[in-house]
């Protein structure tokens, strides 16, 4: 499996995002919150994912964009955990950064691995 995050893997449809926040389940490992929902999204990939950082915690767009870049990168490198599992059905994800301060890449990666493993345990 390639470590890419292509356009078809990105969550962009506003109807799906609205439905995700209305009906989705959540897993939280500070500072990341994962909201997920099983839905047939029409993409050839198992997961469509989006990332978010709140304006309340990061007033400057530069800071929000950096956090979102880090989240995308950490997800891109560790999504193999989900794709290795044969039990995973099609889902949509939203990763929300909830911390008030920027944290180190390695810590963020550890938290992402924990949250993806928790997702797999809940859905098997």
C-alpha cells in the first residue's frame, strides 16, 4: 500500500460532513478527536478523511494550517493500520485537533496510532 492521501480519500462533500457531525460516533485521545460514521461514500477507498483545527484555539490561520498539515501527514503515514484490517467497511472520518498549543510531531503520531487502534477495536 502506498502512503498517499489522494483527492478521492479526502472528505469534501458538505452533505457527508453534515451527516457525520449529526450521526457520527467519537473517539478522543487528547489532543485528537476522531468522529467517524459508516457510510457508502462512493469512493474506491475504504476511508474518506478530513482534518480540522478550531479557530477558538488558534486565531492565526498560519497556525491552524500548520496543525492541519501535521494531522494529514500523521494520518497519511499511519492509515495502513486501517487498510490492513479486512473487517473495516467504508467510513468517513474527521480528525479534530483540540489542544490549545502545538505539539511535537512524534507525540502527535503516537496519539494518532492509539486513536486508530481504538477505532479498530470498536469496529471489529
